């Protein structure tokens, strides 16, 4: 995919504007950015003394933790489905 085929979407995350360039549709990029912004606000509300870098790292760690849990749940569900099909 060439650069001209990519979508440029400007989003706001934690009161800063970012232009995201990628293959996903703009509505998907906006949804992802909104979820990141929401998670950062939740973490910031719990500890408003965090600087932006620490807040971003904690958001990434929390998000990756959620992702890994969902991935494990998905693998368990696939295993259950396979057992029932046998």
C-alpha cells in the first residue's frame, strides 16, 4: 500500500492533537483515540500528579494488560469450542 492510499486522521488525546496516518478508516482511528483518551483520563483522575510521559506509559501498560487478558480468554473459548465439536 502506498503512502497515498493511507488515511490521515487528526485526533485529540489528553488535550493534544495528533495526526495518525494508517490503513484503518478514519472512524476506526477516532474510536481508538477516544478509548486511549478515556483510559488516560481515568488514570489521571486516580493520580493527577502524573506527568504526561508517566501517564502515557501507565495507559500503555494497562491497555496491553487488558489485551493479553482478552487474548487468553479468546484462546480458552476456542479450546472449549474445539472440545465440543469433537
